[in-house]
C-alpha cells in the first residue's frame, strides 16, 4: 500500500468484517482495528482506547509544563496547547492513534520570539506556522518522505529513545532516595503486570499503584504539582494582540517557517514509525494539512502549538495497543479534565511514576536489533555510518530535524560516492567491436550511470597525448543524467581538439542524445 494512501474502510456489513468480529480481537486486520465505528461496537477495543487515552493524558501534563518553561510561557499555555492539538488532530490528521501536542522541538524554535516580543507574537507565529504547514501539504512536501532511507529511520528511532531517556534524568537527580525505589517499582509493574493480564494497560496500573503508595505513606517526593500551577478555567478563542503590519510579518515569519519545517518533519517521521508499529498505511499529505490546521486552531486559542510527540505516541500505540482516533481524542479531553477539574488530584501524582513509564517507552522504542554484533557485521558500513550520523546529530543538538537532515545528507553523499565507483572505462585500439585495428583509432567504452559524482572523474580516464588522431567514446552501456556529464564530455572533446584530434561520441540512447544536443557547448563561459 502506498505511504500516502490510507487503507479503504470496510463497511460494517462486509463479510470479512463480520468474520473477523466473530473471531474476536485477534481475527481483525490492522486496518479494521483502526475503525472507530467497529471500536465503538467492541467493548474490549473501546476500553483499550479510553484507558490508553487516560494514560497519555497523564503523561502529557508534566511534559507540557516542562515545554512551557522552555518556551518561556505560563504552564497553562503548554497544557492547553497539548489538549487542543490532540483533540484537533484526532479529527484532522492522517495518522490514527498518533499523539500531537506541545513539544520540545517546537518550543525551542519559538522561545526567542517570546523573549524578544512577548507571548502575543507567539500566538501569531503559531498561526502563521499552521498556514505554512497547510501550504506545504498542498504542495506535496510530505511525498519527500519516500526519499528518507531506512538507516536514517533506524537512527531517528534510536536517537529518539536516547532523548526520551535523557529527558527523564533531571527528575532523577538531586532527589530523595525513595524516588529511585518508586521508579524501580513502577518499572517492575510495567514489565510484570502483563504476565497476569493485559486487560488493563500496565502503565496505568503502575501510575495508580505508585501514586496510591505515595499518598498512603505521605512520602516526600517530587510530584506533578511541583512542575507548575495547573489552570483553573478552559481556554477561549482570542485574536493575537499584535499590529497587522508588514513589520510584524517580518518579525514572526522566520520563527514560523522554522516551526513549520521542524514540526512537519518530526510529525511525518513519527507517522512513518507508527505505520510500521501498526502495520497500516496513512496519508502523509492529510497529516501535513492536519498538523497545520491544528496549529492554526491552537494559535487562535492562545497556546504555543506543537507537533507529533513520539514518546506519548509510543505509549499509546506500542505500550498500550491503541489504534484509533478515539485514543487521541480521549487523551486531549482527559488532559483538559485532569488539568482543570481534577488539577489538585493530578498534582499529587509522583513524578517517579511518570518517569518509570517514559523509561519503559525509551527501552521499547530503541531498535536493539540494529546494534547487535551480527547485524552490524552483515550491514554495509555506509548504512551503519548513516545511522550513527543521525543518532549523533540528534543527540548533540537535541533536535530531531537536524539529526534527520544530517542523516539524509550523509546517505546522499555516501550513495553518490558508492555509485560513482560503478563507472568503468575500457580503452581498446581500433574503432570498436565492428571495426578493424588500423592503429589510427582508439575506442573508450564507458560502462555505468553518468551523473555529477561519476562524471567528474571521467575527464581523467583518457590518454590525451598518446591517443591517435581519432577517438571514439562508446556510451552504449551508459546514460547521461545531468548537465555535469555533458560538461565533462565537452571538456574531453575540447582537450582532444587542442591536440589536433577528433572525438566521436556514439551509442547514446534517445534521452541522453537529446540532453547532449540541448546543452552541448552552452555550459562554459562565453558560449
């Protein structure tokens, strides 16, 4: 199934659906499991979606507050951004079960505009970023995802796991020793509880048990409430209080563009990862449009916007088994309810409980198979290097977009270098296979694809001084891909002419001949 085409829904009366419903959860196809209509008819599926949404809603609270501090805004701005993004994307997005909210990547990008111009300019920046993402979606930017190699995806996943783990370290430093005990208890429950039953998400059980233990024993450990004050009222629609002038646009445009690119890249990479986890396809174009729409809505509600969140998405899909938009919607709604109506109770949840969940997700997200000695021995060195560049770039900068960009660049360079060595040039005295050796002709047979990386060395493969008066370059087994190759052929011909020798290029296919005819003699100054 193409990456950009969602699976066609099966109607409720379809015989395959009826058969799978009779077989139960295990008999459903991955596409059917994403159906909201079927999930509403199956209490077991619906329970999974709702409980997973509750867990994700809890996990979003400390993250959203922390990202608010990064951006330099009140905690409520981050919390409402997380809720509105999750609710909006559940209707607008192309990837079911993917969680979008306030993120560190977008918070880092927009923090400077808050510091220099204030929070109202932030809201305008988020709205403009949303419109830019919609434009990118309409222009088909999402289709460029097909050019991201698997090694970059592996590096993205591994770097993401490392960042998720390291982001928990501040909550494990300079804390009471009981915190480590609670984290260990939480992890034990997450790993062992599924051995008893999978009816309830182990992560939710871990949060409830650890929280109950802390409340019952009145342990003095850091809680969610220590991260910041939770809001007391629901968000309302606002119009950014900024001058609607060209000067304002000049201020916010660079930050909006950076936010749009970073947010879209992280969202599309996450969507592709969830496609693999769930064995389903998704519309990346619709996801691009949905991310833009969610940011526009988020900006008009006076929040900091965001993009897809890999950590919470992995909790939702990989740890808890959610598959539909209901889990995303539930997460957003529950976040609003927990923040506004049950803020006092949520504030009592120990950070250790949420750290345990995130540490488990980090462990489950990391592709351990990719670093096994047997895998590394079998994998081409170039692909291993691309993975390492992606991981290093992401971990050092703390920015997934930078890491992915460096990984793709490394993959391009290594690929070009590898392909360049596939071109061979053979020299033979005579006019070729159909000619005779008269000593006055030499034939060079070029075998391989000629483009900028391989054709640059082509110029050095000829013996200009020693060759006879007539030179034949046979390109029957080659193809000209770009102007660099035409320029190289021009340079070869011109050098032979300076020695008073003639060059004949033969064997060009139709496309190559047309390109050479169009560009020949026009690629050097003065022509």
